[in-house]
């Protein structure tokens, strides 16, 4: 995924508008629009502020693999898990364990 794809995903997941995010980060809406459209990239300071704002690493925003996760999906799972409350984390883990226990071995979502 590109930086712009990841940024768009995070904005959509949070239900934000570009105007709101730009205001929260104290940058011009047109500057943020360039990041979202993939026509420009943030400087290091802005990249760090985006990472802090979305509670992700700069590596995640840049789709850089550190070897700690095997895939982008694994990084997503960890990011989502860390954003949850302790109670939500426990429910999430419990549901995952139930899913594994009752899995029939199929990898496909289609029947």
C-alpha cells in the first residue's frame, strides 16, 4: 500500500474529514489533500504528528516491514487491538479463540 492509501484508510476508519484532520494537525487542507491524493508527501515532523495522531508507527504509515509482522494484515490487527480498551481487547481475543476452535479448515470466505 502507498502512504496515501494508508492515510485515506485511517481517515475513513476514524470518520474524519480532511478539513478536521488538517485543523487538528495545524496544516493547510490543500497540503493534506496532496498527501491523500499521493501528489506530495509529508516532511518528517508532519509524518511523526500523523503517526501520533492515529496512534500508529511511522513504519506503518510508510508500509515499511520491520520483520515483526508477516503482513500488512498482521500490522492492522495489532493496530486495531492497541486502539481498544482492555475490555474490548479481552472480548476480541475470546472471539478469536472461539473462531479458531470452530474453524473448519477452509481459508475461503465463499462457499
